[in-house]
C-alpha cells in the first residue's frame, strides 16, 4: 500500500509541476495575419530539441575568403556561442619555392622583352631566353602549393536555422555557409527521471 501511495504521489507531483506553469502562464491574444509567423521545429537525432517561437528574420554567417570546406562542426537546430568554430576551410598558399620561381619568371620575362626590343639581338639569344622562360613556367606548374586552414566562427550567440555547405564544397569569398537567429532562446528541454 505504501508503494502504491508513493507512486501516486510522484505521479501527482510530476503532473502538477508540468501543468502548473501552463495554468500560470499569461493568456496571449490571437495574432493578426500580419503578425503571424511560422513555427519551426528543429529535429536532431530523432527528438525535437526546441521549437522556435515566432522565428525572426535570421542573418547569414559568411566566409572571409575563398577555399574548400574541409570539415563542418554544426548542424541545423544547434545552439551556438559567440566564437564557436563552425567550419574548417582549406585554401592554398604559395610555398617559398613557388615565390622564388615567380620572381625568376618575372625577371626572365623582363629580360626577354628587353631582348625582343633590341634590333641587333640574335635569334638564337631570343630562342634561348624563351626556352629558359618556358622551363621556369613548367617547373612552377609542377610544384604543389601548401595548405592553410581558416576557421569560420559564430559572430554571436544564436540558433542555426539553415546550413548551405558540405565537406568538399568550394566557397567563394563572402559566401553564406549558414543562417542563424541571434540570441539564445530559452531552454525547453524536458528532463525526466526514473522512479523506482
């Protein structure tokens, strides 16, 4: 009998703690057609995380430079904090060898142009200068650039409402990678505990 009363008491407390805030909540007036907004529910791992009550117009999170998406660290419906890493972007940078070869190519081009403007230049000298220029350009084409990584971060606290990139996508500068609503909505996660 004591167990039955204990279980009944726990159920009543659980119901009252869930229903009481609904009874005490202020009544809202129906919104006009111009004030109505869509209610969006975000789903992650098979469960509803949080309904966005009156989703305001969001803003885009954009990249600062061009590059290829290496990794994505966020999903739709996720709350993010200011400065949180959302995306890893890979882009190529010139190595020291490439910079040196480009300098040599510029010098050879200037030398070739100077030789071409002189009327007394032998054709063999022009051919040799042109061959040297082509050799340097081919060597530059065979060198591989180094990879550098940049991270796109959340500009402020908010809720991600859309994702427009996937790993492997090539992004142009200032391209939108996600949309989010600034501000942190109230936590509506329902916590349940088991009673023995």
